[in-house]
DNA sequence: GTCTATAATTCGATAGAC
DNA sequence: GTCTATCGAATTATAGAC
């Protein structure tokens, strides 16, 4: 079957994200990705050069964080908690990064980049004392990533069972204190 | 060189924990573990049967959680935060489990077992309403594992830079609310 | 643009000598 | 108890025909 170059690349990327999210970097083989995409394994190398570069492309995604500057200051915690439960679910980028960043140094570096480039700048606009911004952003990251880890990767039963409303009620105040509360 | 059976097993286990913690399950090869232990790769199989059983033995450790029943009720949050920063550091079990649980189903299952067998029972003694215990234990796990992940695995700079006192001051109130606070 | 065939590694695990 | 030697399987990546 003949396809356009772009179509094939998109097919491969979609399959790659699926496998990287489900199995992590090592167990996600080029062969399995190609099988899911319905093409030959050699095509993957042809288009992306190597497995490492395929991963870099697959994991280079926008976390699409909400603009917390638009919500009332006393609601930023709830807004972030809502975003966390609504958008960072299964099939999103976050599980991919979590599953890979722990064993792949390139992915860990990407995680630090995403953190520094997308989460931290967003926090700076909220904090009174700019010198406190990095620590506050880091704290928000520990709770956000910990929740995603327990819910979508480890599947801890009680965390999996929490409803959207429960999650916001519990995590919202935590984020509120980390982002805009007293230190 | 001749050693006792127990000495060799201990050598292998120590090297295995080192490699599993640093590289995760897949990248921690039996060959590399044997090289660190200074013995032949075939000895690993001889003593533990398979890589999977070696991992099960290496990861079967006591988290040695503090007995939160012995501290004043309004101090359990700080006590857990202190334990988190003091004991669950580099070289401990937690990084091993984190690095492996994300890509190895057996390790993920072990993580759920550790959670259900060690953390949850400890929480039950603190909570007034027993029906709330699982959710509260799960919430504490999200913050605890998220902190360990960001600090010891991802090495996010601001999280890495936090002192023991800062960590307790920030995380203590969070744990306090999850464990013994209003819902 | 797609495929077959295969090179070059690397891994887990086994057999058997000493 | 320890080692050498090796098997069989799986992987990434390449070369080249169509």
C-alpha cells in the first residue's frame, strides 16, 4: 500500500506514543510499534533514524497547562487539580513521560525541560516573591506527578477509585498552599 | 575463590539492588549485576533461578515506616515528612521500586502490596472513620511517592535543593490534612 | 515508498568440566 | 562452589531489490 510520507510518519508516531506509554522505553520495541502502525519495522528507522530519535519526537508534546493567571487567585489550587484529573489521564503525554523518564536519561532530561519550560514560568506569575517560585513549582510538581503516578501508572486502588470531585476537594487545597499560600 | 553460599547470595543481592535502583528492571542485566558482585553470571541463575525471582528477592524489603501511633496526633504530618526525607533517600528501597514498578508488572504489583500491607494499616489506626482510611492512605501515597520521584529519580533541581527543614515545613501540613484533617 | 533478508549485538538461561 | 562455553531468542539497524 502506498501512503504519503506524512501519513506514515503520523501513523508511526501514534503507535509509538501508545507503546511508550504502555511499556516504557525499553520494552516498547520498534517491531511492536511498526506492527501496531501496520507498516514494516525498517520504515521506522527510515523515517526517524533511530529509536532514540523516535522517542524524542514522540515525547515532544505540549502539556497544555491551563493559564492560571485567568482564574481568581484563591481558586488556582482547584483549577490545577481539575486540570490534573481531566486532562492528564490515560493516553496523554504524562504517563508516557513517567513510564520512560525513570529509566531513560534522555526522557528524564526532557521531564526537567518540560518542568522548567512550562510549569515553572506559569507559577512565577502567581507568586509574590519571585525567589520562592522554583520551590513552589517543584512542590506542585511532586503532588501532580505523584497523583498521576499512583493513578495511571501504579493503579493504586483507592487512588483509582477517587471521583473527579473528591480529587479536586482533596488536592485543590494542597496546590493552593503550594502555589499561593503562606510558606 | 571459594565463599560460603550465604556470602555469595548477599553479594549478589547487594549488587542487584544497586543496579535495579540505577537502571530499572530491563536495563539491569544479570551480566552487569554479576560483574559488580565480582562473580560469574551463571551463579546468579544458580542461586536465584531467574532474573524475575532475583528481583522479587531484592525488592522484598521492609519500608520500616514509623509508628505514627506513638506521636501526638497533631504531629503525624511532620513525623511522616521527616521520615520521608530522612529514610527514603538514595540507595533505599523506594527508588528501586519506583524505577522498576513503572515498567514491570510484577514490581507494580509489589508496590500495591507494600502499600496495602504497610502504609494502609498504619493509617487505619489514625483515622476516625475507618471507611475513609483507604482514600487517606492513597492520598498520602501520592504525595510521598511524588516527592521521592521528583527528588531521587527525576532530580528536579528545586526539589533536590530543598533542605530537610524546608521539606518538613512544606509537606508536613499536607500529610497532616490527608491523614488526620477534615475532608 | 515499501518490503525481504540479514548483519551485528546483546540478553537470559543451560550444560558440564573442574 | 565456580567457572568456560554456548545455545536460542530477541533486539536495533543496514543493504538493497522492487
